[in-house]
């Protein structure tokens, strides 16, 4: 695995991802690499392909129920609840920033599994939050985009620091 976490300021985090058309060995290896990156490299609860520099419509989320992660390929939000809840969110690509964000309490998602089978499932609570956060990554949206302009201004200095870190990562990738 030769992927590096991308940070706020990296253009790939603002691109709408491409659907996966073929469920071959190469993509299945990538799904495993994404899982490895989540647990071994980054220790998060979810990770989307753009966060490691790959323009593919796939993310993974950990249910924290002992069953391991779920890989969501080509996900599509079918519906969301009217009821919204506010919870604190953070992001591996925006380190050390945690803010409260309103999101629907539940979401119905249609997606493919790693074999290409189409599934549809409703997610609620914390897992619904993770799914929506990671889904946003595939649309080029970051959790800070859900914050008020005042909150964003308050974070400006820290975001500029993260952008500098992002630039250093991109330069290191160019030199590899």
C-alpha cells in the first residue's frame, strides 16, 4: 500500500468521484488497502477514497459492532429523515478540528458491496453520521462546509496551517 492521507487544501478533496464499473481483483485489492489505511495508518471510524488520493466512489465505515467495516461502493443516498440531530464531527483530512454539525438522524443508502451486489439499507444514529460524512467526501464536500460563515472564519487560521501541511504532502508525493 502506497497511499498517503490527503489534507484540507488538496484539490482531490473537492472533486466529485468516479463510479467503479468493474469489480475486479485490482479494485478488490484497493478496497483492502482502504481498510488497512483506516485501521493501521489513521485509526478512524470512516475513510473515503479521495482522502488517500484516489478518485473512486468508495468509502468504508466501521459499525463498531464487532463485524468489522462496511465497504460502500458507488453509494447513493435514497432518502433522509426530516429529523436532524447535531453532533460533533472531526475528519482525518482536517486534523484537530471538531465542530458540531446538523445532519439527518437517519439515511437510506443504496450501494454495491465489494462483489458488486447492490444493497439498500437504512442507517441511524452514529453510523448514519459516519455514512453521511463519508458520502460527502465522494461529492467533494467537507464537514466544515456545513458550518456557519462565522464558525468558518473562527477556524481560518487553523485551516491555513492545514493547507500548508497539505502542500508539503503533495510536494513529497511529487518527489517520490
